C-alpha cells in the first residue's frame, strides 16, 4: 500500500467513522453491532481500496458497506418475522427521523443519547468519545486518568444500560435539554481537547476532531442560545483554536505559549470568542466554561507574552476550583501563581500535589515541576523531573519538546 493511499484511508477513518457509526446505531439500534460492522467496513476498505482506488465519497461507501454487513448479520441471526423485518428495513436507504427538537444530525443525537441522565456522568462522556470520536479505550482512560481495564468496564456497563433501559436515540425536547447540558458540554470539550492536544500518537494536533467539536458546538449554540455555559464553551473553543497554527513549528515540534508567534494567531476567532464570552457573562450565571474562556481570553488578548495578566489568571483558576475541584485545575493554578509570584511559589503548590499523589501517571505534573526547578537553577532535580515526564508522555511532539528541555540543562 502506498503512503498516499494509507493516508487517505486513515483520513477517512478519522473523518467518517463517527458519522457512519452514528447512522448505523440509528438504523439498527444496536451499539455493539454498529461498531463491529463499521470495523468490518474499514477492514474491507483496506483490502479493496488499494485495488479499486479511494471512492469519490468515502463516507457513503463505508455507510453502505457497514449497513450491508449489519443486514447480513441480522439475517443470519434472524429468529421470527420481527428480525426479518429489521433486515428488510436496513436494505433501504434509511433517512433520519425528524424528532421533536428539529435537529437533523445523527452525531448530535448520538451525543444526547450517550448523555441521558439515567447514565453515570463519566460513562456518558466516555461512550460518546469512544463511539463518536473513534478514540481508543486507552486514549479515553488517559483523559479520565484511570486504567484501561476500568474504562473498558465502564463502557460495557453504559451500553448495557442504554439497551436494557430502552433509552431513545434522539435529541430531547427543549424542556429536557438542561438536564443533559453538562455532560454534552463535557463531551464536546474532551473531543476538542483530543484534537487540540492528542493523548498519544505521532501528531500533537488532530484537526478533524477539533473541527467536529466546533461544528457540534455551533449546532448546540443555535439550539440553546439562551444557555450561557453553551456560549461559554463555544467561546473557549474559539479562543483556544485561535492559537492552533502556532503550537507546533514546521517540523511538528511543540512551541510553548510564550514562544508562539502571536502574529499568527487567528484574530477573527479571538474577536468572535471574546464577543461570545461577553454575551455569556452578561447573563449573570457564571460557570466553568465561561471562567475557562475568560482565562483563554487573558492569553489571547495579550499582545506580548510579558503583557499577560498572570495574577488575574491565577485568580480565575481559584474561582474555577469552586466549580471544578480538580487536581488538574490546581496544577494550572500553580503555573499561573509561578508566573505571577515566581517559580518558588508555584513549586510549593506542585510539590503538595506530588505528595498527595493526586495525579498519578499525568506527565504534565513532573513536566511542570521540572520547569519550575529549571527556572530556580536546580538543574539536577529538574533533569530527574524531565526524565519522569518523558516516561509518561504519550505524543512524539511532547516527547521531543521535553527531550530538548532536558538536553538544555544536561
């Protein structure tokens, strides 16, 4: 297989798998069957596309192939007229039903199905990431800071719950949207983050995932324009994405925030993001995504790195802890405190997190500690911390960045 063809198949999987699975879940009502048939469709693509060429519409080819696989499976397992009727229905081109919400989008329906209030919160988001984004169980486990085995069990349980409880595959009516908003926003944010800073692999960025998160966030903002946290999330995505082009150099090496070319930041995204944030804040109902967007705005609107209001950012992280009492937020606050008050103050907070064992296996904890130690000229201790971080990091770009920092002080 040529490198070009391999890249085309990889791109098709990244861009189309979520839509194909979402469509197949709608027409079959069986999550496991949908995932298995989509995997079979991609396996067939690997065998036939090198011979026949990449189809003009890869998504349509994969959807048709996966539907045919599902039809064959149902026919083989058919017992009675009901199963045969299901198989017959699958042979037709199934058009999405128009539900009460008026949203004609299989992927958004899938998100709301995953985020049903009868399901546990972490299971909701994990299942959506697994099914919609095509993330591996290992990648999702890293996002939740749990073992792969634990995450696998959660996914099995939540799919079983959807099946046994008969949870419908649809966007709920307007009066029921708020009870699912938190989980839906969490899923979109994690989806964006996996595209913005991949948890593993050769590339730090996965633009297809970020673009899908953007698209769905905009659909949701239209659907729930009165919800400040929905606007806050969209603002946050815009303000983060504005820096995307400058986060790696021409060779794919990670570029730190202070070294990024701010002239390369997307001014229109910054403008739209700050306007959305102001609109959300005027509602007077603060929330975690609005606060995170405010932090991102502090970075995005600083003309130079030295102009960044780190004291304000540290205060915002302190406020964020009221909504998200997370050790990751504590770590980010430590960085802001170090920038505002000096590395010694930041190191004190990071050492407390290390002593508490709050973030086992999280490479950014020793990486942050290494940076503070380096700035304090404690090079031997910094080198040890960089080595610890290198053993934990998942992407080649971050590994190369940390290796460079270690080389500077060795």
